[in-house]
């Protein structure tokens, strides 16, 4: 199980055993043709069933496999205070027994056909996937439709899995000093947005989640009108749609709750805090509150594109400003990285994590980073720098979407975030429209000290 889809972890192979209720493809699918509105976006087929289930199919016949993913539009940002981590908890429980199939049989079936399966949770979505030989893709549909409607939750399984999740939190966060400091940073940087809460939840929240909580969360969000089904691989809509209708069309939609507001006001004034952790070397986390493509801001699209280019100008490889100036020339930092994700439903953070060289204070390191960012926004950006940044972003996009799995992730992510499916397809043209002055304008607007939160990560014994 994962908290974010950085990579696909594959379940261990399990020996084959008989499974009575869920079986590989043997019967003929219905020949019913889809009747609701259909559309195509650059060889991407889209369709919505009458019950609200969104369907996306993309053919990629380079290998005889099909990646099936189902994305639920619910994550930690939807969770009430005190029940943090319930989306991730339910992700674990979805691999337990369902009507007609046990946990063991589910794993054995997938393994028998050489398949792969897992899931991931974020603050904005929860997704599940199966990768199977192309002639066995209906098995994934049958499994996902069955556990969307017939998951079996028991108090004993909840109690057992709770201990697993608590140990996961210990390994991922509590025993990881930088992850723990980053969790503290998010809470300070995004105090008015649920995006500042940990996806896995606090230890107290995890402990407080019970069977009834999970049943309510499952019944509230795990319905077809809150899901997107994505198929990518050696498959066509004509082959896939009859099977999709066979397993999903009779599932009942629900009335969905009102969604949380994901906006975070910016320019709240400079905030600086300390986080004492079990580290040997001090480091710092800096974050500016910024818009994304999903922000409720009329300028958010062009600003998100400009922020992405600004991120790459500063931290886009060995020739970028941070590496060239702060690490090699001035030698004030031993490491530095920027994270900015334009794909989000609401406001985000332009985040910098850096480690100073020996003898350089955190205050001096922070000042040097701000000075270099200011040099970009107030000084000169060369044609070569801008060209390299555009090329770097686009090449990363091409390589990231080369695999069938990542193509499915991109489509499922865009659909769940409510962004146009052609967003990444049109990104080259969008980036070409962003000028040097656009980059500098967005930097002057958002990359300012009155919009900055900084956390100094200090060794436990430091008394600063």
C-alpha cells in the first residue's frame, strides 16, 4: 500500500488455489453498446455510465497487457478533524474479504495470471490498480466492481490492520526525522487548508478509527459517481465497454457530501519555526503558498505554468541556478531541491529543502536561497535558460508517460482533479506562451518573504 503514487510496489507472488466465485474470463460479455455521451481526446476514449462512473480507455498495443485503475475522488483532505488517515486505512481494508472472494483468493488469482496489484492514497484521491495479460482484463473489472459494492469489514480485521498502519506510520514518519519535520512544516505552512494534514493521519487519529467509521467512509465515498475507471494497454473501447457495463452499470450511485475548501490564503507574513529532530546535520524547509492548475484563481493556469518553469530555472539540473551558484560557486549548500506540483485541486506549496555546508548557518543558507531566487525574478533570464527549462519539463513528461502504468496514472489523476484530459497534451504549447517576464512576475508576486514559511530542522541537542 502506498500513500502517493511515486512507484508501483508489487505484491509478492502467492501460489495458486481454487477460487469459487471470481473467475478469469470464460463467458461472453454483453454486446450492449454504450448509450450515453462519448468523446475522444487525442486517441483517448471517454464515456460516463448512467450511474455516474467515468470511464477512460487508451489503447497502447506495445505489449499484450492492460493496466486497470479505479480512482476514487476522496483523500485525506476530505477527512474530518480527529479522523485523519481514514482514507488510507480504508485503502488497506479494501484488500480484505469481499462477497464471494477472500483476501487470499484475490491475491492468488492475480498472481496466477502473472499480474500485479496495489493501491495508493493521497490528500486528494485513493486509487487501486491491477495489471494483467490483455486477455484477462475482465478479471480486474470483476474484482473492482465487487469490492466497490460488497466489501466485508469486520472488527477483528480492523483491529489487526490498525497495528499494521501504526507500524507503517512509525517507519515512514515517526522514525524518519526529515519526514517528521516536513509534517510539522505542512501544518504551519497551510494552516487553513486540509492539505496541511498528514495523509496517513496522526497516531492518535489512527488509534481512534473504528469499524463503524470505516463502514461509513466506505458507504459515503466508494460509489460509482465518485469514481473514474481507467484502462490503458492492448485494449479497444469496443472490447472493453461490454465488460465494463456487465460489472458496473447496475451499481447504485450515492449523494456525495460537500467537498472541503482547498484554498490557502497567501502572504500571511513571514513565519519561522524550529523542529528538533534526531539528525546530525541541520537542514531547512522553506515553502511559499502558491496557486496550482486547480486553484480558484482566474490567473491560476498561466501562473502554475510560470511557477513550474521558475522551479526548473532554479533547480533543473547541473546547469540550473541553485546547483551552479549555491552549491558550486558560493559553496553555501551541500544539497538543495525544489518541489512544486501544478496538478492539484487547490492551492499548493513551492517548497525548498536544503542542507548547508559545514560552517554555514541555517539563517545564511536561507538568505542565500532567497537572494538567488530574487536574482531570477529581478535580474536576467537568458534565452538558453528558458529553452532548457521548457525542454527539461517536457522531456520529464515524455519519459514519465512512456509506461502503460504512468499513462493510466496521468489520466486518472487529471480526471479525479477535475482537470481537462488534454492538459498534459497541450502543455508544450502552454509553456511556449510563458515569457521571461511572466516568470519574473509570478516570482515577484509569490516568491516573497511575506509569503514564506521556514522550518529550521535542528539536532535534538541544539539549543538555538
